[in-house]
C-alpha cells in the first residue's frame, strides 16, 4: 500500500509532533510533509492529531463570569489600600485621625459592617463618611473665615445659594493633592456644598415636582417622580443627569453576626452610560432604619430627605431612609476609578447615584 | 508612593486583566467546577498582582499568568483524591462515549469539524472528554489547542522539557480522539472505515450493541 521506505518513519517520528504543531523550520516541515504524503501510518497519526486540535479550537470559549470580575476588582482595591496604608506607615507622617464629634464610633461604618469582611470594600477601619470634621460640610474654603458657619448651623444647614466659585475645580484639585499627602480628604465638603447648592435651590425655589410614571396618578400627587426633578436640575443648574440605564446586577442578604446585630442586604446596580461603553457599579447597602446616620448634607429630593456626603476615600454616597429601611448608596470599589483625580468631586458622580435612586423610586411606583 | 501603586494597577489592568477569560477557561477545565475555577483564578490573579514586579515586560503575559495559575492549582487545589477521581472519570467515560457509536450512521464525511462544532451538544461532548483525560495531558492540550501557545511556552508553564510537552500533547490528543470518535462518526465528521479499528480498542460494548441493533 505504501511505497516509501518504512525505515524513514523512525527518523520522522521524533519530529512528527512538531510538524503537526508547526514548530519546525520550513525545510524540515517540507521534509516531513513529503514523508506523510507517502506513508499512510504517519498520515493517520497526523490527521488524528489535527482533527482533535481543530475540534478543540472550534469550540466556544468560556467567559469569566461577571461575579469573578467584580470580586477580583474588589480584591485588587483592597490590595491597593493595604499597600497604601503600609506606605503611609512607612513614611511616618501618620497623624491620629481626628475624632468625629458626632459620636458615631469612628472605627465602624454606620451600621457596623464586620471589619474583616468589608462587603464591597468599605475601608474597614474608617468611617465611610469621613468628612473632615473641622470643615463645614458644604465646603467653605478654610481661608475665608467670614463665611465659615458654626457647628450649630452645620447641623441644620441653610441653603447656600451662590456660594460656588469658578475656582472650584482648582480648589478641589488642591484639596485632592493635599489629601493624598496623608491628611483626611477635605474635598468632599466642597463637593457636597456644590450639590447642596443645586439641590436645595431646586427645592426652595420651585415646589417639588410631583409626577408619576403613570399619568393617571398625577392627580393625586402621591407618587413623587424624582426623574422630573432631575430634569429640572439639568435645566436649572446644568447637572445634566444624562439618560443612563440602571440594571440590578445582584442582591445579597447579609447575615447578622457579632459585629452586625441586624440583618441587612445589598443591592448592586450597574449604571450604563448612554453610549453603553462604561458601566459603573453602585451598591445600595440596606439596613433597618433608625441606626446612626453618617455625616452628610441633608437634601430634599423627590419628596425624601437624603444625606449627601463623601466617604473617607472620596467615594460619594447618598444616605436615606425609606419605608423603614436605611439606604447607603455609593459606588463600588476604588475611587476614583478610571477618572482623573480632578474629577473626583464632580457633581456628576452624584448624578449617577441619583439615577439609581430614581430607578428604585420608579420601580417602587410601578409596584404600588 | 501611591504613584508606583497606581502604575502597577494600570499596567496590571491593561496587560493581565484581558487574560481573565483565558485564565477562567483554563481554570474551569482544570478544576472542572465553576465555583472552584473562580476561586482559583481569583487566587492566581491576586498572586500575580502582588508579584507583578517580577513580570518581565515584553515577554508573554499569558504564559506568565498561566504559570501562576498552574502553580496555584497544584499548591492549593490539587488534592490526591482529585487525581483519583480523574482516573475514575476517564474509566467511566470510555464506555458511555463509546456506546454512542452503536447509533452512529455511516454518512459522507463533511468538510471537517468546523461545520458542526457550533452545536452545544458537541461542545459539551468535547469539554467532557477534555475533563476526563489525565491532568498533565489535559493541561498540555488546553495550552496548545485552546490557547494556541508554542511548545516553549508550554514547557515553561508546565516546568518540563519540550519533549515531554510533545509526548503529553500527542497522548492527550490521542485519548481525546478515542473519546470523541464515536460522536464524530455519528455526526459524519469521520468515515466509519477509518474509525473501526480505533473503536474496537476502546469499547467492546459498542460491538455488542451493534450486533443487537
């Protein structure tokens, strides 16, 4: 059947596998090809190997599940923070963190997430609201004492119309830089100030718009539609909450434990930009209402009282209570993520959080 | 201080994270369990992140990551009972896969596997077969055929000579061929005549069934 010299097989055998996988040089490849043409045994071996290879190459690949991506990003964030902490310790510039004067235990987030297991990366040993306590929370520049409000006012802030300045960005940038040198973040106050300005203004100057998704329920006015309010904000102040898509990614129940006596839950949302390109994750941590509130600026929005603030690492958050549940809505993971530092205190980030709240409110409205 | 870390993170996200799917794919075939695969990839990636400074820029990040993946697997996920169960799996696979030949219709060979491979059944069949072969063979075949790596890279990842890579590949594919043969015949990828001899070597039940069919 075969016309070739069988002894040739023994010289071909050592390189046959390399031939199959194209690991030979051109001339060697040709030599083996010539032999295979003539030798049915070697041809059978080759076709068998090639067939399996083709079969394997043709199958669809597994994609890493999103849960893995999220988990990994979270772990890397933690690695980063630990690395930074080590670096800070080494630089021996550490100062004792100032005690927050409002009496929440400083080493615990407001509802005492177990320190060893920060669910979505809340820095375990830092209060997540972390506004520099010596700063009035609406971001008056410290070098202008005439505008500084006393503590009493801080608890019950007045609308601060017209307080923002064109130099806001520079101020924020400076604050970011100084905060990276080891101090507590001071920018949050400024950002909160800005957001407060927008929001209180819309609240005080215009009666809250009460519209529902369902036109039939407009009349009774029982269902607030924050979406309209957001639109109002856009017209009024250029906050521009662009239409984003909010998707619920997953939900999870946190069991009660020694550090967390009450059960809670976390809802994770993905907020997709209009272009669909980026999808940031927003976490809504839920606990029974009535616990300690983080330090934030009270804001009326969609008929609800919200607290806006920034966590220690600069993460903007919105805290509110609804139907007996306290919500702490914030971004997942490290902050800022891919954005330049200068955009850290941008009110745009609050707009994303508002989108989630609006989404929830709309959902609730449709269920009623 | 934070700048160096940020650079590391940026590099890692740019170079290593795009390999996550590939890492998961390999991990899934190694562990044969999605939850374990996730854990394995997570561990390996965190390890890679910690030791990112040991990665030589310009070399294959894929090979580097796979090396870490394999080491992590061997160190943490590789208990002796798993090895035994792999053998048991292989033993149990052979008859069940082989018996499919009883239903095989001899038909004209088509243009090769590509045409049929989109079928999920086929994919599952291949994956099942792949997971049934011994680990060293499996690893070599995965790296070569699923990931398209060269002998040299596979040798580095598996920490063995290139000759060993070749023999593992050869044997691995040969086993897979036997495991998949009947399915291939059934779908008409391979002519029955060429397959008969091989079929006989793997499963006598096939022949008994054929007689009664």
